[in-house]
C-alpha cells in the first residue's frame, strides 16, 4: 500500500514547478507524512488515555488538526470533497499552518519534547509545492495511509529509508546522508551497545546509525523503565545541514523515537578543550563526510590542525568518548597510511588513547558514487593499542547501485571478529612491529594466496608454436576429408 502511494506522490511532485529533484520529493513528502503521523499518534494517545481512565490533552489546536484542513468530513463521516484546494490551500499552508507549527519551538517546555521537534521541523522547512491542486492530490494520497499498528509503522519506516537512499543520486551532496544499512547493522553488532548506554553520532545525517541502534535494542522483552530510557536517554546526535537534520529527526520519529535528541549544530565548531565528563558518551557510531574541508578558524578548535573534516571528526570522537566506551567509525582508507604530519599525529593519538582492536577494510563501490575506498575503525577508549585485527572484505563481484553491499557479504567478518581468527581475509598486526616514525597501518594482507609466477617469454613462445602446429595438423586432416 505505502510503496504505490509513494510512487504516485513522486509522480505528482515531478509535475510541480517547485520540486526539481529527489531531494525535494523527500522534503515535501516528509512534512505532509509527519502531520498525518502526528494525527494518528494523537488518536492512539487519546485511546490509551480513555482506556486508563485519564484525559489526553491534544497538542494541536482544532483548526490545524489533520481532519480539519487536510481531510474534513461531512456529517455522514465521508470526506468533504469541498475541502481547501488550489490557491486557497497553498495560502492556508504557507500563511497559517507553517507559522502555527513554527511557534511550537518557543512554547515547548524543553528540547526533549515532541512539541519542540515539531517547531524545529517547521522552522527549517518550507512548502515548495506551488500548485494547490498538486498539493491537494498529495494530501489526499497521504490521508489514505495509516500509522496505527506496528506493522504499518514498520512498513512506513522501511520505505522512508528507501527514499533517503535515493537521495544519494539526486545531487546537492545527497550521498552524505546515506550509509548502506547492511554496513551499519554490522558495525552495531560488533560494537554491541546495551540498554543504558548513551549512543552518539556527531555527523548524524539521516540518522541511519541511531535508527538501526534503536531497532537493535528495541526488543519485545523490555520493561517500561527500559523503554523510557531507550526513548529519552539513549540516542544523541548533531547535524550541520538543514535538510539532513530534518530528515534525521523525521526518520527517527517514523521509526518510533518520539523526541529525538538531535541538535542542529556544526559539531566541529565546538572547542575540544571545552568537552567535560558530563558531555561524554559510552558508544559512538558514525560516518563523517568524505573529503570535506573546514576553515582555519574551525581548525583552531583541535590540537591536531588539518582541513580534512573526517580527521577533525575523529579527534572529536576520541575526545567525547567515555573511558571504557566503544566506537565504530567509517573513514577513508587513506587515514591508515597518509604521511602528512596531521595524519601521523592522529594515528598516534588513536593508538595511544584507544585500543584500535579491529579494522574492516571495505571494497570500492561500498558507497555508491563516492569514488573512495573506506575502512571501519573499531576502538575502545582507555588503554593503548597492542595489536589490531584486520579483515579485508574481498567479494567476487563489483559493488554498485544495482549490486549493493548486503548483510551476507559481511557474515564471515562478524563470525571471525568474535575470536579475531586469522584466515585468507584476516590477520593481526602488532603495534610494536609498526614503523614508529609513521605508524603506517596500511591494510596489507599477508595471507593472500601467492599467484603463480609469470612464465618466461621463451616458454610462452614455445607454447604458441606447439599450438600453431596442432592447429595446422587439424586443418590438414579436415582438408583430406574434403
């Protein structure tokens, strides 16, 4: 049901002059879906309150509730087809609906409430659908969707993830927002967070790491106290870009986290010296942007000066991780071997302050369109690295948009990582054996099977002569038969 509706919505938005790309389709679908989701959420809370003998106070005024402006009903409970449309609908949405929801941010009791998140979303977004008739068609389609049962919410969140993935091919750096979900799930299985851990992503993007961590921890046997901890005191993130920030919040809400602790902020603008113990987290899961550059004034916030954003993020993650805390961070594979002073200093910092126990070396094509090779660094803070286990993911196919990474590709890695066993694809490197001047950690597999040595030119020519002789004999035999 949801999938076909999404396709129909995209077809409508494709015709609208205000929406030019997949990014616009996701953005515009998001705010309409969100308001329908809120309507169903309030219905659920109203029902729950009724069953418990209490009263639920609606957070949205009557005039701005979904059933009033989006899907008004007649006395016989049928949809009123004289509902606002055309210019009337666009005027209402732009001049009344959005301004109303923007005020929620200022009126909320604190930042960790759904009211505050509503205000943030509508402060950052604007309606781009220029035709009120197109907007009416989209609203009517969304009105047919339901977010009441667990199955409906699961299907909705799964398809929303699919739309986020499509952003990677839509320009405007859309690919920064999406990390392949099989890779995220694998990283989480290795890091293995537990209820009570605080989980942080300082480059949150579409919140893929936090969403998957929520799904990993949100088991059926949780107590009411554990559920509350998971909802309110577990997931934290920061995001610099407006669209990614909004989609991250939306993604978490649609997956079941009502008031995500995600802040619209440039993580790298924070001075590392200002981070205190109360600011630290027990688990870090992240994929900072590839190849970004930061200004000189931002670099002053870090002891190791570099314009490479991923290297600045790694410094941030090391500093903000609690002692004994665990991390899984995706980074360009050149981090392992770059010979510039900043890269060498950063490797020394990581190996001295943390136990870099595992490195997953990923093949090219893991990140569609990124054009770089990456590795995943798994480390624990609090003691220096003595040895590091490497796993090189060697696949018998080329990865790409039509042939993406899947969980089965990473199954052997998860199995071997538990014991850090050696294999054709894995090996252990002792820190004492490194060049202490460069601390080069290049992933050079010593267990790769040796290839057969190349034959000498004379041997190749001799083989060619024999083949020519055999061919000549066969042709002579055929000639005699004719």
